[in-house]
C-alpha cells in the first residue's frame, strides 16, 4: 500500500494507542515510539508494527506511536486503520486481515 | 440441552480499547460490542477494526459475545457484517428492526460471508432490537424470521419518541411494547431482553425496573455499566424458598417415575408440566447465581 497523506487512528486514553502514518518515500520504515511501557514492551511494540506493515505491504512510512499501554491487538487495529486512512483507501480488504 | 442464561448483556462502545479489554472481567452473561450509536460516523472504520482484532485475539472466558452492527440502511452495515462474520462473535445484533425482511436480508449477507470464510452456515446467531411502533406490531414475524435468532430486545428511546411521548420512571408508556415483545419472544421460543436504564445514579429506580421486567417474563436486560450487573443478577436469583420447592418438585417427579405413578403432589399442590418447567428454570438460575453446587438439580434434563 502506498502512503499518500497523513492518517491517524486511536486515542490517548488509557489502554489505547494513537498512531499517525506519514509518507517516508524512499526511506523505508521509520518508527517513532513514545510509550508508557517502552522499557518493558518497546521491542514487542516495534515487532508488532513491523509485522503488520509487512502484511499490509507498506514499504515506506513514518510511523508515530503514542502508546498508553495498548494490547498488541489494539496496536494492530489502530495501525491498520491509520494506514488505510493514509493510503486514502476506504474499503478494507478483509481477506488479508487476520 | 439447557438454555443459556442471559440476564445481563453489557454494552461496550466499539471504539473504546480499554473497555473492550476489560469487558470480560465483570462476568455479565453476555457482552455486546457496539458499532452503532456509541460510535461517531468518523470512527466507524476504527471501531470495526478494533472490535475485529479484539474478537480474534482475546479470550472472553466463555462469555457470549454479541456485536451490534449498523443497519443496512446506513453506509456501514454491509462492511460491519463482512468484518464481523470473519471475527466470529457468537451473534450479530441488528438495531432498529421493523419487519421480517430486515432480518432476512442480514441473514442472507451473513450466510454469504460464512461461506467465504469457510464457517459452517448458521454458526453466527442473530438477535434483533425492536425500537419502533412498527417493529412492536411485527414482533412475532421478526422473532420467527430466521432460525438464527435467539432473542429480541426492546429499545425504548426511539420507540417513545415515535409514540410522541417520553420515558417515565414507572414506564407505563412502554408497558404495551414490553408486553408485546416478551409475548412474541415466548411464542417464538426465544429470549426477550429489556431496554437499557440510563440513569446510573438512580439505583432504586433501576432495581424497581429490573423487578418489573422479571415479573413480565423477560430473560434479562441490556445494561450500560458493569455496576448494573450485580443488582440484576441478585434480583433474578431465586429465593431459598423457591429453590427448596423446586428441588422437592423434581425429586417428586423422579420418585413418581421410579414408581410408575401418574399424578403427583408436593405440599398438597398438584404438580403438572408448567410447574416442573418453572422448577427447572429456578434451579438453572440458582446454579448460575452460585446458590447451588454445579451438579445439584442441573442434571434433571427431560
């Protein structure tokens, strides 16, 4: 998926995460993580984001993550929503979402 | 097979990550993730994805999961069905159901998605909320529109507006609708759920309403806060006297069967089929309320 604009999803409420996706062509994936649990789960959050971007086939994106202790499934959900918004695509391809 | 108890169906706004995460810890009988009225138009996509991912990932400890989708008369209903069938909650709840055709169309779309995802047809159950005078008039045809429907619910807010009135503490303005919905549900052999009580600060008023709907015959109530679970379960729990009588009824039935005798009596009162059914229901409720050992009285299945 090609990022064509800025897309944001999520909230700054406890147990949620706010993710903003911007174009980063041609510099690949860059992740700016700010988390209340960064020390304990920083690596895991990075892994979840990279894995999700991989199956969405996003090659170049700047990902800003403000995490308030979200579960992995919430991080994935917010990232997918932000990516689709940033790609300007309204119809989700549910066949590839697991 | 014993019917599942559905005394409390806890509303959880579909775009609230924290509330979804914690939904199972309060032990309501069912959890209803809402994609409809609690989600703003701009966040419909986000809520749908959040509920989808949580349903796929979390263990809700055997608690029944229901998703309230947007109606098919909105731009969101079809997408909700496509996503939610793949997420596989126990059931999909349709809002603002006016007639049987509303159910039939949703069922058709659910079946298409089940097939696409390799899910056995009929796996996803349905329930319908009746929120209009027309829906109340059509309650029985809605209740019987699909084999998937396990329950119908009355939603009062839209209904009273359409009736040109408003809610009162006594609820006289929705007495007919409540009676019509519970009667239709019983005639169809499915569950009946009452509307929400939104004044969280009025505990006395809430308890009075729960006692009323229990007396009318409802299985339970949609609730908007975990704080409402305890009072509902308490009011629906049978008394020690009810339990003792129910146990005596079922013992007498077993004894009569062993002896091959016909008509029996307990405390001088003739015991017939409705009394046996009520006794079984009392013991199911007692078991669910933790008032019985799990095996006590619960194995009387015939």
